[in-house]
C-alpha cells in the first residue's frame, strides 16, 4: 500500500475513540499514522514539533536531531526531564499489504490490547512519546490560580535513532538540558521500575565472496524459513525463540553433510539473506540455490527434519514454523558462489553465537551477556552478517568483540564494531526511585519490582553526559516488541500515565528528599 493510498479516505484516529485516557490515546493515534523508521525520523520530528508549537511551547532541534521543549512549572522545584524516543522498529510479515516504514501503522483494539495486524505497532516507544505529549497538553491547558495542580518545571526530550545505534541519546547537547532528574518512558512491564540496563554494540562481519558462472544443469530453487515468533533481541533473548538465520544455516550445513564429498555437484548457493533488524530475533530467512534432483531430495528431507525440531523446541512458540523448498520463477542466476565461499558463509552462520551467554550473578533471572545474529545479506562481493551483542559488564563486551574478530579472520574477512553504548549500572539508593516507588504503590496498591533490564535504555547514554543525573525507567505493558506480534495492554497505559502524573506531583512538592 502506498503512502498516498493510505491517506485517502482513511480515518487514522477512529480506532482509538473510547479508549482512556483519551488524551494519551489520541496522541498515540496521531503518531501511529506517521512513518518513523530509525534514521528516517524527519516526518515524525515535524509532527512532534508542530504539536508542541500548537500547545504554545517553544521547541528546538539539536544537532543530533533530538527535539527538546520546556514546559513551565507551577512550583519551585528541580526540573524533570521526560524522555522517550521517536523511532520504531519497522517489521512486517511476508505478504502484509502495508509497510510501517512507508504507511505508518494501522492499530486495532481486541481483548483489551492494541496491536497492528501483520506489522510492528510502535508502542515501543510511541506510548512514551504520547504520554509526554499528553502531560504537556494537560500542563498548558490547566487552570491558573489555586486550582492549578502542582507540577515541576519539565523538559521534554524526544530522541532519535534509539532502535538503530543510540546516536540521538549519544548526541544530546548537555548545554540544552537543565534537568538532573530523568524519567525514561521506554520500559515494557507496568509492574517494574527499571534502574539499570545493558550496554551493547553492533558488529558487522564482512566476508569476501568469490563467484563464478552458475552451472546450467542445475535448477533454481528457494529455501525459505518463515512463520517464526521473532521478538526483542534483548528482552526476549532468554525465551529460547528460534532464529531464522540459524535454522537456515543448519539446513544448508546438514544438507551438505548428507550429500558428502559430491555436495557441490548437486547443490550450489547463489544468495543468502534474512532478518530485518539487528536488534530483533529474525523471523524469516531465505537462500537462493541451484540444485539437481539428488540435491533437492536431500534438501527437502533435511528441511522437513529441521522444521519438526524447531516446532518441538519450545511448546507454544514457533509452532507455525515453516521451512520450505520451492521452485522460483525468477530469471535463472548467472552467477553462483564458489564452493569455498558458500561453505565459509554457512559455517559462520552456524557457528556465530546467538542467545544467552551468561546470567547476572547480582540480579536473579536477569541476563548479563548475550548476542543476536540479526541480519544477513550479500553486498556486492561481500557477505555481511550483523550481530548485536549486549552486556551489563564492559569486559564481556570487549571479549565478544575479540571473538567476532576471530570469526571474521577465520572467514577471511573483518569485523567492524559500531554504535557502542554504555551499560546503565543499577543504583538501589537512587532518591528518584523512592518517589516513583511511592507513586506506583498509590496507583497499583502494591510495590513495583525494582530491577535492571537486558536491553539498551537511553538513560545510561544520557547519564554519561550529565554527571549526577538521577534516572529511572517506567512504562506500560508491551509484549512482542520488535515483531509483528507487538501489542500494548490498554488498561496498563492508563495506570502508566497516572504513575507519571503522580510522580511529577510528588517531585513538585517542597521537600528535601531530592537535592542537588
């Protein structure tokens, strides 16, 4: 569906009517209609700037592309930063008629949840942006005088590129930020208050490929992996979800082993690709192959066996996994990878680590170090394999980078490390935590679970630029982030909004609990 066809005659906000708090859901509905892929935030930035200016606020854009706006106070209190990121992961199931990177998303409400059928929803972190805008709208429309509720000075900070490389948070100009208290609105469990997160990076293995004329006596065939659950490569890395690229690699490697010494006579590899984002567990992958009858028979046997194993790997997840061997109607390829190149790439896909590597001995049930093989593609004369290692300990990340360099050398290529971001170390004596905990108790009637998360949060990157920053992260309940199964619980959004409002009211009160 094209951008033009989406905009004609379509009510992009109607789905949110009747949801409460309406002030939040109408902000999110407007945001959902705007494409906002990482590194392509121009339209959503314009949308947010226009919205802030319509509220009578002065908004600026810093050199990194972040949006910053000051909201006046109704009390003499320290400034509080409300921070959320503008971009989203744009994933879609094969055959879906819309592309969130072009069309935005089309949410529906069902069973107390909001989701966008066939695509990611962008509740990560669109709900955080919507809540911050709703707080600003409420502030600017509040009555003056005695009836005006207490509210501290606010700075709204909307960052870019969080899902790609944290360059927005890394590029925040500290001279523009007057606050030293930060509420990050990007968590995904309403019962949790997050006070720490993992650091991480992106690693691109670039492996030279040799190609030659494609054998004319072999038939073009596609090996396709689809129907997998997918998910967030940090939050869900310990859910034992199958990685489509790894499944593809297993089928190719096992087929070559079954064919034995004559494998290259019966099967040749033309292309390998899969994954849509390095911070998402891949749901789909494919290889373009050339096979004869013997090669096809072996491939089909192995594909069926691996499919059965994947479906049995974890009950209730990946039950719909498909590993298919199908003819292709594309033009026959003129080139095929050399046998040595093809074997090296397949071996790397199989051998590269992907999953949990160690657990945190300080925080029960929290992953300390992991990595995810998220994307693979052929770029001219190189195979590119992209991984996203994470750890709460820098020494582990350094060791992972060394391992990737070794893997790259074994394949005759190089490992390029980029987009590094620091871990946010937990501080259980954080004075802001006490205020958020009290607000959570008042709204929920019970204490929150205070913990760290095995995902990157921008609070750690921002804290590196603002010494003495007090920060916590909170949010509604979001499931399946970074996959088309992403959904947000409607009722949790209202409670999340109430916790933010009550926290701000507590911070606006004269007190000596937080001082600078």
